[in-house]
């Protein structure tokens, strides 16, 4: 799924299946991504500020240069995530 550079701010994407999605440069500010499946998703330079990613599966996701200040990753699966410093 190609969602590169899309503005998805504030959307309810709870439990969405976004495995292998291309979200490079996407704006996901304050989006509800609780329980979302983001395994192997490409989120390079995405804006995740304030996003709710509780219990999301980010296995092998690429978050290089993503903005994530204020994002909630509580109980998220973060196995082999790239780029979260």
C-alpha cells in the first residue's frame, strides 16, 4: 500500500492492517494507531508526533529520521525496528 507523503493526521487507524505499507514522509500526527499492524512498514521521515501506537506491531519497521516526540509506544512490539533513537 503506497501512502507516501499523505496527510493522515488525527485519523482513526486503530487495528489497521498496514503491514509493508509505504508511509515515507506521511504525516500521522495525533493519529490513533492502537493495535495497528505496521510490521515491515516504511515510515522514513514520517511525522508521528503525538500518535497513539499502544500495542501496535512495528516488527522490522523502518522509522529512520521519523519524528516521534510525544508518540505513545506503550506495549508496542518493537522487534528489530530501525531508526528509533
